[in-house]
């Protein structure tokens, strides 16, 4: 009888330890994936590797965006009441073409400046949003493309209401591409 009782207690303790361990590990990975304030260096390593979520970022293109593009900061409110930010760049040559360039996981809109400049140089007006929980946009969890699709649609609607009759192109990298693909469906 003593052996059965000891075995039962031992199994109970082991079960509790396993459940607590799995809970802690699960919470860690949940935060790693969804919490923008959790460091991601375990996944991406160096800052250069982290930039890969929006492709190559050139300092000269960031400088162009911030100093030469005459961008304006635009804001909308998402369906769940988050204040979302974007950079809006109107081409100096009149154009009805717009591109919305969407960054990847852990990045931010400013890191899409290289793509934005390429589109601008080809005659496009450009909107570069910061996805929820990235850059200057509000949010406590990453949308992973699915929730972001509704935000991108809201940006399209924002531009379409403000500037009717325009053509829109969606361009995304990594998670931003996922957001764009959800809209295309």
C-alpha cells in the first residue's frame, strides 16, 4: 500500500512539473511570436538578420524618405480602435497610380523605403503603413497577416475616399506579403 501511495504522489508531482514546464514554454513562445516588446534576437540574431523581414534597407533610401520625399504622416483608426500610422508620399509628377508597400514581421514601414523609392521613381504615389504593433502604430500583439489584411483594406478605403478613381497596387515582404495575399483572395 505504501508503494502505491508513494507512486501516486510521485506521478502527481511529475505531472504538475510537466504541466508547469509546458505552460512556461508555451507562454515564452506565445510572447516571442505575438508580443512586439519581447526581444526577437533568439530568432533573428543580429540587427542585419532582422532587416531581412523587409529586404535590404539602404541608409540613402531612408534618408530620401525622411528628408527628400515630402512625405506626410497619415493616421487611421482600425476596426478594433487602434491608431495606425503610415507615410504618404505623393509623386511630384501627377499620377493616378498608388502602391501600398507592406513590411514584414518585426520591421516597420520606414524599412520599406528602398521599395518605396523604386516605385516612386517609376511614377507611383506611395503609402507605407506601419502594421499593428510595429513602428508608430498601436497594438499589443502582432496580426500575422490575417488581422493586418483588414488594416490594409482600411488604408485602401482611406485613399479611395480621399482620392477617387485611383489605381492601387499592393506590395508586401514576408508577413506583409501575407497581408496582401489575404486581400487578393
